[in-house]
C-alpha cells in the first residue's frame, strides 16, 4: 500500500491521531484511553489483529495466582469465535506482563472481528460461559499446569526461577498459577476477574493489513474509533504494581530445586 498521509484524512471525534512513523500509525480513543496501531501492509486478502492487554500475571493478588492465565482460557470459550470465524487462526496467550489475543484471517471479516473484540471487552462473551464449559476448561488448565510441572519442562522451570530474580514489580509467581485458584473458580469469580484485570485504558489494538473492500483509510480509522471509543472505562481495575528497584544485584548463583529434590 502507498504511504498514508493521516493529516489529509477526516477523522471523527471517536479517534485521535497520536503519531506516525514510516507508515505505522498510532491513534488513541479519547473516551477511554485505548490505543490503536495500524500498519497498512498489504498481505493479499489476509490481516493480522492482536489485542495487547497490559495486565498479565504481575497484577494478580496473592489469593488469585493464576487468574490472568485462567481468564485467557475463557476469552473465546463461549464458542462465538469458532462459529463465526471458521478456518481463522484465533488464539490467546499470557505472560507476566501481558494477556494477548490473536486473529489471522480474511480481510473481509475484519469489521466483524473488531466488533466481536469490542463486545468481548464489554464482558458480553465471558458472561455467556456455561457451568459445563467452566468445568471443562478448568480441567484443561490443570492439565497444562501438570504438564509444565514435569521434569521434561526444564526450560520453563529455568525461566520461572529467573523471573523471580529479575522481575521487579508485582507478582513474580508462574503465570499458570495455583491449583487452589483454579479449583475454586466460579462463573461469578470469572466475571470479577475480567473486571479486575481487563480495561480499555490498558489495551492496544494492533492491525497489520490493508483496507477491507469498499473502505478508504478515513472510513476504516473512523470505524475503529466508533467501535471501541464508547467502551466505558473500568473502575474495578487492579492498580499497576509499583517498581521496586533491586539493590546489591551483582553476579549471583541461584540453585533451582524442584519439590521432589532434584536440582
């Protein structure tokens, strides 16, 4: 695609241009602080969409270790995505710093997928999870946790130990969390977790791809603004953890010992 001159476009009041750098354009929703980054790279009829949520496991309280990872598993659990975006690569992941969602699919489905993500941010889809879906997915998360605790997952054990000695803000425990957190999870608690950990002010929407058929650059940018700007700010968000600068952090030797006694 040719370089887009944002200054020449007519934007509505739902979205504001922040900056552009080498045809990568950053915007902000004035109503809630959500950010939108668009890299208009033509990839045939394919588009990649990532929602980056600045709310990983570091925001978890001590009594809810594993909440961010559990929440990630339920972002698509109501089944809407699988019914409405067949053949697309739809996934999610969790780290200490972020929860992310991913879409790779046809450009023609982009407006529908963005509306789906906006509805998800409002909590509509997490509220549709059934008791049976809750039990099944908790078993899936527990299975993942047990597999990652096995000796064969040595690489993960190393990373987890390093995290505890390097991360200097918030919770530093493994992102998968505790079995007690997962087994005590209820539908009501799941909705509370959504309110505590997710909010538009901590989210960045990244779109890499061209324009849907029949849309110009102004139409597309304004459509994104109209879709996300009216999502209300989340007053229940956990506070971002304060950074605790480490002192006396020269060279150290750390022994990694599993509960079974193996080092």
